[in-house]
């Protein structure tokens, strides 16, 4: 069994759809808009994606614990092909496949969650606003105040709905999009934030619930990523009908210089 590069979207979709809840992000990257910015590797039935659409590439390689050895073998085989520096989202334990050639920094535990009980979504009538280009200055100001470490970039507004709640004409809560692919039936929440002075009033639950109702009309699977130590957020998503479908680590990998050889 050897590593090979895959250029067939149907082949990749078939592999990823074995567990669409775990692979919602990768399925979204099969869309025409993102496909040219991806490189895919396969080792047996394990799949890894190297996404080039951000300032620093991101390696995504996920599988259930029962398939961890094959996934780790894929990563080991891919090491000579990977860039010198990249972010990675890897099933917990699979990061060991990088240690022979990379130093690992900023390692943090995360959860993948999937909406499995939409009946728990709040019944409130939708009163959020779908945000557009005209809202960008206000949205950037909102994130600087409510979520300084955000990953929001202006182009994201065009790639999926951003829903905002306002009070007295000002944004107080936002639920954005990381994945939006009706073609592959998946969507994922991202950049959720509530203004600090109004936290604890249920606004996060309201805006996320409304975003999910909006997305559910277009896709079959809704997912999200959340830090494992963000207890409040995990509890919120559980109350909204999400359950954990996978554990993974996020990290920054930097290549280790090869040892000097004697002449």
C-alpha cells in the first residue's frame, strides 16, 4: 500500500461520505470554488487534504480512532511532500506522524460536532439579519470587540451566510459560516461571537439556532469545530442538538532542519 495523489472528486466524495459528519469541511472543499486550492492524498482508505487558500496552508487528516494507524501511516508517507510550515487539523494521535520531520507548536484539543437533534433548536421566530458587503465595516468592528482572536476575513461574507442580531441598531451577536456547500449537502458554523456586555442573555443560542434553521433548508448536514476546553460553548451546542463526532488537534508545524552531514 502506498501514498498517491488523488484528482478525482467522485472518488474523494465516496470516501468522505463514509462519515459525512466528521468530514463536512473536506466535503465542502470539493466545491468548484475551493477545489483548485486543494491537494489530496490517499493511503488505503485514509484521506488527507492540503488546503492552499489561506496565507498558511492547512493540512486536514481525520478518521475515527479505529482507523488511526492507517491515517498516521498516510501522514508519515506524506511528510516529504508537505510545505516547510503549515497549520494542521489531525485526529488526536495522528500528529505523531509528523514528529520525524517537524516541530509541533500551539497544539490544542478540539471537537467536531454535528447537529443530530434539530428538534432542540430554539422555536423563536427569526429576527436576525443576513449580513452583506455593506455591513463589513460594522462586522469588523464587532469582531475586534467581541472576538479579537477571530479568523474572519472579508471574503468570507460571499462564501456563506453571516447572520447578525441587533439591539438599538448595533450588532450584538453574529453566527457566520466556515463551510457552505449545498452541492455536497454540508455546512459548518464559524466565527460565532456575542458582544461582551450582553453575554449570558441567550443571544448566542438564538443566533446559532436561527443560522441552523436557515442552513437546514439547503443542506443535510450541519457541523462545527470548537475547542475542547471551551466548556460554555460545548454546552451551548449540546443544548442546541449537536453531539461530538470526533476529536482532533490543531497545531502549527515547522520543518526541522536536516542534521548536518560530515564531508
